[in-house]
C-alpha cells in the first residue's frame, strides 16, 4: 500500500481532534529521520510502506519506548519488523489524536 494513500488519513485523523499536519509531520520526522524534503519525495514517488521505512534515514533509537495496543495487538510484541514500524506510526498518530502532549508522544 502506498504511504501517500495513508498519509492524508493520518492528517485527517489528527485535524478532526484539533491537531495539525505539522504535528503529524513532526512525528514522522522523529520516528524515521526524514526531513521535510525527504518526506515530500517519498509522497511524490508513491513509495509503499516497505520502501518508505527501508529508505528512512534512521529509525529513532527510542522506538522501544513505544508500547501499548493498536488494532488489538501490543506494538512491542509484533514480530514482523515492517508491520511493527507501521504500527509504531499508527500508535503515535493515535496518541496525537487523543490529545497527548508532543513531549510524551516523542518519548522525551
């Protein structure tokens, strides 16, 4: 599935709860190491999730601090590496939509 297909849904979910596109982008930058230009390139090329995460400059070293349940699965227990990264992102966007402070979302 192309990341560019899901990205607007992340933004929509956040904005419905009074959060912003900039906050969604900040979460993506924190998780993957992408910057604004690199993220735009991934969106423009229609990269799928596998490519999106494979080409990520550097996954954040604090991803192990992302815990909890998303879609009925504990993110820390997902064995498939790609699926775990996708669920990490889903979990962070969910936390944003639930009103959590950015400092807590970014595990600072």
